[in-house]
C-alpha cells in the first residue's frame, strides 16, 4: 500500500461534529469560500425518526474547495448527510451529520466497526474525551476512563491537539508559552 498524502484519524460522530463547528465549515460554504454540492437519493427502507417524521430521502452535501483540482485529496473538504421527508421537512436531528472531513493534510473519518471489533475514537483515546452528557442521543461509543488516566492522556497528547488545532488560537498561544517556560 502506498503512502497517502494525508493522515487519517478515526473519530466518533461527536468529534466529527466538534471539528465541523470549530472550523465553521457550513459558515464558510455560506460565505462562498467553499462550494456546496447536494445530492438526494431515495432510501431503500424509509424509517420513522424520534419526532415521528417518515424519512424517505437521503441528502448528501459535499463541501468542495475549487482551489484544488478534481481528484486531489483536498478538493472534497467534507461529506455530510441528513434525512428528509417526502414533503421536504428535515428529519432526525435536523442538522447535517459529518461523515468525513479533510483539513489540510489531516483527514477525519468516522470510525467503522467491522467483524465485531469495538469502536475506538482516536481523539477520545488520546484524552480529548467528550462527556457522556454531551454525546448524541443514540451514541454507541461511550468510553469510560478513570480520572487519573484522563489527566495523564490529556497532558501526554497536548502537543498533538495543539498541532491539529483543537484549541482556539488564544489558548494555543497560552499553552505554548507555558510549555516553553517549563
């Protein structure tokens, strides 16, 4: 297998939503920095969501960066999904659910569970844990760590989270200054 031009990080759906909102990708689509491409397909098996809406359509939103040619790994910035009813109302949570995001040379992909393997979010496992109360309603991935392991992994992987930009600029500079003093 050849080397990929980017690094893949497998994450939980909650971390994908966190990356989507942190980098304001939907706002950047509205400001015309990225181009949206929406494709709709009918569901093979319609379902009723938790609000009682019968969802019969799948909407896929591809966020495209036209600065890069088609086929380049940075051309497709994000792939998002939502459910829609026959009358056009948006079903389920009503929000776009990210499936994959490419930012620079880092690709965030939703973890996949094959052959009975337990799901594992690399960001949660590195200490950037999302609390159980902040997880999605039907989350299948609910890791539990003792507090001592959470603190140790947060310290251990601080440099990585700063490098990929999980923290805002002000906090990033403050942490870098603290680390340089030590």
